[in-house]
C-alpha cells in the first residue's frame, strides 16, 4: 500500500474527482504495486470486481468440442476435468497452502479492501474455491500480487502455483502457460473522459491521441496490430529507461494517468474498464467491445494434473457459485450476463 512518499500516488490523490475511499485506495495500490511478487495476507477475501463485456457472457459452445492439435482454432480448449493427485497437487498438499498470483488493484476483480485490509473480488472467490477443493479449506491460500507483465514469469519461476488475474487465453499464451477452461468472457474497449466527445471508440477518432495500456496485455497487442494513428508506445519501451507513461506495469496505472491528463484514453478489457468507470464518474466506456476474449486460470506448462483439477472445480463452480460471485461483484456494473462460458475440452 502507498506510504505517502510516492510522488505519482500523491499527484493522483490530488487530482481524483468523484472517488470514494475504496476507489482512491484502489488507485493508490495500483500506482505503487511492486514489480516483484509481494506476499499478501493469507486471509485475503473476495473483492469487488468488474466483469464481462457489455453484451454479456455467452452460454458458449457445446461441451466436448475438440480443438485440432496442429492449429490454434480453439485456444480456449483445455484438458478434461480429473481429481487424481499428480506431482503438482501433491506438492501443494505437502506445503499445505495453494499459492495464487492475483491483482490487488482491479476493482471488483481483485483488490484490497482498505477498511478490512483483505483481498476481495471475483477472481479472489474463484481462487478460494480451488483451495477449498484441493486442501479442504478456502483460507489455505497465499495470495501474491503480480503486475500484468509478470504473470507468466511468476508461473515459470515457480513463485506461484496458479494465476487468477483476468488473464486472457489466446494462441500466443497457450504456448507459454497451461490454461483452464474459460471462466469469463470479456472484450477490449476504450475508456476516456466523458467530456472527450471527439473519442468515439476504437476507431480513427484515436488518431494523434495518447493511449495507455498495460505491458504484456492483449490491449497493447491490439494497438500494435492497428493503432488507428494513436500514440501508444513509450520511447524506451521495454528498457531500463522506459518511463511507464503510455505502457504501464499495472492496468490501473492507466486510469491514474488519464485522471492526471497525461493520456487521452485507455484501452483495456471492458470487464476492468467498467469497474474503473464505476470508481470515477468522470470517465466512460466509448464505442463497443472490438474483441471477444476469455479469461482462464493459468498454470505452468506441464502441470497437467493441476489444470485438470482446476477444470473439475470449474464444473461445479459454474453450477451456482459462479452466479453468486457475479451477483456479488459484477452485476451492478455489468448487468445482463446470464452465465459463464461453456467449457471446451481437447
């Protein structure tokens, strides 16, 4: 949490308008989140979160659709559910704790409640459900906060068993990590000030505009493919001289940049943007989602027994707990979602 000495956090605090205490705290957390993994309280609880796209999560396709092994036709296809203990599960049981990489600054997904000092949100509830199934106790979990651009590294290094952090499944990432079946549908969208009437969405209205994204995000990849003339790269992107102005470690940093007038718009998952719009009534979603993306729980490549176990948890989670978590954290800002995506298996 901020200690009052971070200049960016202080500047943001002075510029915030229309924010409540929870929202202001969430931004401060985002601005000062460490670039290394930070262990959080073992009792972090579910947080408020922003979910799925405006059109809502679809019912998905029929369970059992098989992805072709030599293509990336269905990157959301995952291993079939199973409860057998393999090496990964045994290691977790021997440790007595499940270690999960999460966010602590995404309102309604994973954020630290400043009044309780605990983690809450849609992703946090899901992580607890996995801990309850594997270890018999939803509190047998250690949460480690990780920036967007360190999710894969945290798995590769073994610092976390799983990442439950609004992580989109796509063809590139399935070569780097092993995903569960999809648990939420989202889409990329533009967030900008309500007064910025000239910005109409992900289109030519972004020409010449300064657009902020998180490093390693699918939003950044979308802009690389078609920026519509937007300015979205820092001069020293990816180097020690990167100023983290247009590309930032944590997505919530973009909202602070927007509020301080340092950028003109943000491109991110509308699931996250909806929560930011709920925090700050001066900003709004522009246009419509321009992608369809699915969030999955990520594990290290090769940890198949853990992936199968998570998929087993998700089978039951879709039949009740998912809806409750949606109602608790997301429905107010993302109404009309009828249920989770149907799973695909390979």
